[in-house]
């Protein structure tokens, strides 16, 4: 994937969905439902049952309608497995080998960091953006404080971001938000999909600044 295409999509949609499930089939249905609802950046955590199989099936199913990524990518081997399965972008919980390996291969990577030192190191290693995690520890005020020394750093808070908090993060300077359970609920574990669709529409509207139902 072209880095410019990914960055443009992230900047436009301002939302990356995080899917982590105990059932491969349910996780796949969750990814496809999110894409049907207009969410174009969906990360499948490698902690998901048969994660690479889910990524492969999802990537084939959605085609060019969405970018399917891999999350919880820790090592270079994780990265290679995810890329071979069809992931076009990756998310890491920390810095390290996976960030540098993704950058070397031209893959967009959201690199996990919390402190200013970690965030700066992630960008130096080639991260496309910093995954500020867990964002709930400092909230929007902490993100705003990071923007003072790093006004141009692309920050994507993840962890505890719900639809009510997302606008506060945007006001504090977030490029986008990454959202797991507040959006996905129990759908990736086999839960119902109607609620997922409702939540997806609300998040999509909030993150794109649209009126609900637009």
C-alpha cells in the first residue's frame, strides 16, 4: 500500500477499528460488517483466533473497499506472517523490530508509545503515526500536552476511546482514534451484529464530523 493512500484515508476517516476475537468466523463477520458500514481501516489483532486466516479472508472479501491491517504485531516474524496473509498496514503495542521492519518494507505502521521519549523513538524508527496507548491513562489532556513539544507528530489515541471522548481527542490534536471494544462490543466473540452496526454508524459520524444518520 502506498503510504500516502493510507495517511490520506486515516486523515479523512479519523477512525481505525480494532477487532480482537475468540472466534475466527465471528471476527471475519465483524470485519465485513464494519466495512459495510463505511469503516475503511480495520485492524485484526494477532491475538484473534486464526488471525492470519481472518486477515486473508477479509482482504479477499473487501478488495479495494477497505484497508485490512494486523494488530499486536511485536516481532519481525509477526510482521512477515501478517503481510503474507494480506495485511496492508500494521499496529504495534510498542516500538522495536516490527516498527523498523515495517518501515523497511514500506508498510504503514502505527507504533505504540506512551511517553515523549517512546513517541519520538517510534517516529525515528519509521512509524507512520504514533499509537498513543493506553490513552485512558492521561486522556485528551495528556495528548494535548504531547502536542506542545511535538506539534507535527501524528498521534492516534487507542484504549478507552468511546464515541463521547473521540471529539475531545480531536480537539486536543489527535489525527485519528483507534477503537476496540467501545465499537466492536462482543461481535468478534460471536455476539449479535445489529448493535455493531448502530455503534459503527455513530462512530463514523462522530469521527467524520457528520450528523448522525448522514
